[in-house]
């Protein structure tokens, strides 16, 4: 009887081991595919990150170049030169400058009250303002 029970244990083991082997061989390729897919995704993200860093660096250099150009073009000397050469404008002489004086206003140095009418404004040159 002991040999019969021994055979029974021996037969029971391979059956449980068979399911383990089947499960292993079914899941192993899936795990390998998952690992390969994850590595490919990581590589793709790293390439994209490097490309985005290069684009950012290029954009930053363009922004810096545009800032320098804007500073150069907005300088007073450059504006005056372009106004003279491209537009034919001439800087007015001192006697050609017109000051507008509004009744009730405090003038250039103070704040204007919002009462004046354009028709009441007195126009004249700087010399006229000095005579008043």
C-alpha cells in the first residue's frame, strides 16, 4: 500500500508543475514585450526631450537677438537718423516749437484739469509764451 500512495504523490506533482510551466511560458513573452515597449517609449521620450531642448535654445537665442535689435532701433539717435533719412523729417528749431496753454490748467510741470476746451487753448511759440 505504501508504494501506491507513493505513486499517487508522484503523479500529483507533475500536474501542478505543468500549470506552472504553462503559466510561465504564457507570461514570459508578455513580460519581455512589455519591457521592450517600455524601453522604446523611454528612448522616444529622450529623443523628443533633446529635440525640444535644442528648439528652446534656438528660440532663446532668437529672442535675445530680437531684444538687441529692438534696443538698437529704439535708441534716440537711431530714431532721429531714420526719421531724417527714410521719412525726410527735420528736427524743429526752438522757435518752431508750439506750447498749448489751457485755461485752468497748471501747465507742463503740473497736472491738467479735465476742463479745457480745444477752442479756448492759446497756441503760440516759446517766445510768445515768454511774453505772456
